[in-house]
C-alpha cells in the first residue's frame, strides 16, 4: 500500500460555488431579457390597425384647399402639390387620436375643417395635405391618455427626375 498524506479538498468547494452562481446568473438573464424586450415596445391593445394608401399630385387648382383649410395662396404654404392619404381598410379611429406631421400642413385631424371632436375616420376616408418634394408625411395615433403613440404609416414624396 502506498501511504497517503493529508488530503486538501478546500479548492473544490469554492470552485463548485462559483460555477453554480454563474449557471444561475446565466439562466436568470436568459429568462429576463425576452420579457423585458417584449414589454418595452408594447403598445396597448387599443392601437388601431389601418392600411393607408397615398396619392400625390402637382396638378392642383389654385383655389384648392387641404383638410386644414389652407390654400396654395396661403403665405405659410410653400408646397409643390397635394398628398392624399386614403384610409383603405382597418379599424375605425377617433379623429382626435390621429395627427399628420412632416408636411407643409400638419396637425391633429380635429384641428382641421373636415373633422370635429367625436368624429371618426373610417374606411375610404381621404385626408388631403399640402406637401413638397422630398418631404416625409407621418400618420400617428396617440392613446387617449397621451402616454402611448404609434406610427400608423409614412410616405415620402419623391423628387421629380
């Protein structure tokens, strides 16, 4: 028999502890990351779903107006044409929850001459705004409590070649 000296097992216990702590940390992170990422971009179930169509023309009568009542002769308008946003299908949306931005004439739809408070935007509704080449229009929905908003659609007016 070979004589054995005293055994020193002290290094094994701290190593096992470190490995277990590392495994637990990795598991918790792997579970927590998807939960955090899916909740951060979540908008409530109230967000409407709409399909938008766009039609741009520069062949506009001099007396034409947009949804906000502005004419081409208005001193604040320096537009090349008119962009018509068509609500082709989807949910009915209260007009006071929709806004249009990024174009010559922009604002909340209830600020317009066409929609009053309490009115809704439904399928086949057309909204016309003044726009210039290269501008990007955004149609945005805002929740009733103003805490959340969602971009429903964008359109960029292409420069003529």
